[in-house]
């Protein structure tokens, strides 16, 4: 018998519904059956399920998925309850109670909300329920929504100190190139925690409002790895995928966890927060931040983008535009524009001498 582990499993819209939004009962039944078997092995399972907006399209009998946000939000409300009805039925038939939890970014941003959400999820697990999470699309408007359940699943995995994050999708995992166009594409079965794949384009997740796609799965795997959580990307249609992933068998692409786990605060700065600007720094500052773990000073700043205020989260980029870190700024954008490039001795006394303190900086490169 393997040791009991806590598993967060996420399944995407394209695996759950067809293009008209009709829910695939067989997929949900198979998933519920696997969740119950995984629990019977002694493990705890939390499900993050997409598909609400899509199921809403079918619920209202629309010929195609609309594109305007208010309609999509309204559809999610109709679809979410239908989705839960199917989960309730298939888990209930196996004697397991499903429990719906809808989250918005604020629940990760506000520390008290964050602790509340965590307590509720832990209590649900203690009560023997399967928590089923989705973003609260009906009230999370476009400006403040993640729109991406891969990210939510990774953040939930961190907050619950999960052992494993399983991202179920419609491909078998991560390939060396696009398998639809390249016959030589190979499936990558393991990615180590120090693999450059987990460092490059780390900033992408900040602006990624669209859902799904490999980029958002890689970003989620990266968040998981930084959180000390093993992550797996695998095909939802693969037989026994969840049970086998819980046994650490190769079922897709596995991302090995980092042994250094970021604090909740740094994880939030690095991966959960909304980015409100960008600061470009010179090569000396890149070295100071990435190699020596220093704070960012005005002297190293060469360019400032955006209209951020004190305590906003910004991306820190090198002169080639590559995102190397994210951090919480100690001064607003206009002030920073007037002091960029200045040495500490030349700064007015009333201005913060650090742009981003090392304790508020997450190096991603
Ligand atoms: N929350 C959205 C839904 O349930 C999906 C977000 C995603 O695809 O990641 O429809």
C-alpha cells in the first residue's frame, strides 16, 4: 500500500463537453469512478472542473458559444449547476458526497479569504466529501478573473500542501514539438525541477486570460514545482489515469517538485497576483537579483512601463524583454521614472531607496 497523498485533479472544458456544450456523461462517470477508487486507496482528492460556460451554451440551446463577457458570465451560472448535477449523480451513486466551492482571485489575494477557503476545503476533506472547485465566473469580471482553471488548480494545490497535481486534458502530455504537425514529436515523460522549461517565459501566466492550452498548463506545472508539488499533465481519456498517477506511474508528463517551497506570500507575488506594470533592469541588476539575492535599487532600472502604484505587483525584465522576476514595488510608476538610474546617494531622503525589497521578490529565471 502506497502512502496516502493529497491530490488536486483538474479537468478542462474540451475533455468534458462537445463544441455545442453537451456534457459528456461517460467522461464524468469515468472520472468519478476513478476518484472513488483513488480514495479507496487511502488518498484525498480535490477536483477542479471547468466546463460551466460551455455547459451553459447547451443549457440555453445556443447554436454557438457567444463571445461577449456578460453573456459568458450568465451562461456559466446556468452551466455550473448542470455540471454539478452530473457530478452529484455519479459520485452519489458511489456513496460519495460532492461539494461545490467557487473561488475568485480575491480569495487568493486577501490573506483572510485565503485562509477561509483553505479551512473550508480541509474541513470538506475531513468530512469525506469531494470538493469540486471552479472559478466563480458569474461574478468574477474580466478585469479580475483568472479565466484559467489550470492556474487555480495549482494555487489550490499549494494552499492545501497537496502532494500531486494532475492536469487532465485532451493531449497525452507535453511534446518536444506539436504532434499534430510534426511526426517526429516525442512525449516528454519527466521534467526535472531545474529544467529550463520551468523557468522560461515565466511572465506569460500574468497576461494569460484565455483558458486552456499548453502555456497555461506549463505555468501551472511551474507554480506546482515552486510549491513543492509534483505535477502531471495527462490525457483525460487514458484508462485509469488518475489511479496510476497516484502511484507515480508514467501516464503523461511529470514535473518534479522543487525541494525549496516558496512561502504563501511569495507564491502569491510570483504566480497568483495580477501584474500591473513592468520594470526593465540592466545586466548588473539582473545579476544582483538572480545570483546574489539582492533587492532592486533605482540605479539598475532602465525603463518603467505601466501606471502602477505603491504595493502593485510588477514584472522585472532584462534588457532583452525576458521576465526574470516578479515583485511588489515600494514606489509608484511616476516616482520611479524620476529616480531610475540614480545611485542611492543621489536620492532624496523621503523616497524609498529600494524599488522592490528582496523579501517581496520572486526570481523566476
Ligand atoms: N471557469 C471556466 C468554466 O468553467 C473555465 C476556465 C478554464 O477553461 O480554465 O467554464
